C-alpha cells in the first residue's frame, strides 16, 4: 500500500494523487504530518501579582528587542566593519543579530532572565516556585534554540550581559570580532 492510498483524495479535489507526482508528494507530506505525534504543551503558570508598584513598573519595562546590551553589541559590530546583519531573523531562537547568508548569529542574553552561568544571578526571594519554573523553561528554550540552529548549520555566538560591562567588554570583543570576521569573510576595521 502506498502513502497516497492513506490520504483522503477528496481533500485534493483539483489534483489526483495517483496521476501527479507533485500531488503525491504533497499527499505524502500531509500523511507524515498527520502521523507525527503532537508536541506537549509548554508548562505555563500565571505570574504572581507584583509585590509593589515599583516592581510592576520595572517588569513591564523589560523589552524584547533593542535592549541596551543589544544596541551596544550592534554599535561595536558596525565600528569593526561587520555590518550587513539582520535583526530578529526568523529562525529558531530569533537571534538578536544574524547574517543569514553566512549562517552566523549572535544571541545577546540578559544574565537574570537567561540564568548566566558566569555570574550566577540570585533567585528572587518571593514567589520562588514561579521563578524556578520560569527560569528553567527559559534555560531549556535557550539550549533547544542553540541546538536547532547548530543542526541547521548556523554558527552561534552567545554574549552575556555581564560580558558587556566596562571591565570586560574590550576583552569580549577582542576575542569575538576576529572569529566573526573569519566566519563572515570580512576584514576588521582598525
């Protein structure tokens, strides 16, 4: 029995699967997608109410894109002559900076939200059960995104917020820029 026989041909009213290889390919794809097990739903718990108005305003002020660390990284990249990147490219993990043609990307991670292994930020003292699940989910999503990007052939660079502090930023970019320049096939500006 062929894959085509598993498909309801009425769904393909205009095309007969047995006569057209394109229709058969579409039918095979639909059959494979239908047979695939569904992914489990992400564990999502409601955030607890803010402990006070200042905490609420602070949390609402957290942006998804164009954060200060991202802007700092992009300014350093432009100054080094490594422009031509795209922002929030539509691949797993939505890298902050990406060169799709070369399959090179940079993820700029905030230490608190992504649980930096270098500076090990403290856990909030209130609503600990919420924060443990939230941070665990964030870390798992980050690991999954990096793995998916690497499986697609991307070279992934992760920059942590603490690496952009005044004392460390020069060392961070002294290490990163030559690697990026080589991967992108560009020359660094002096």
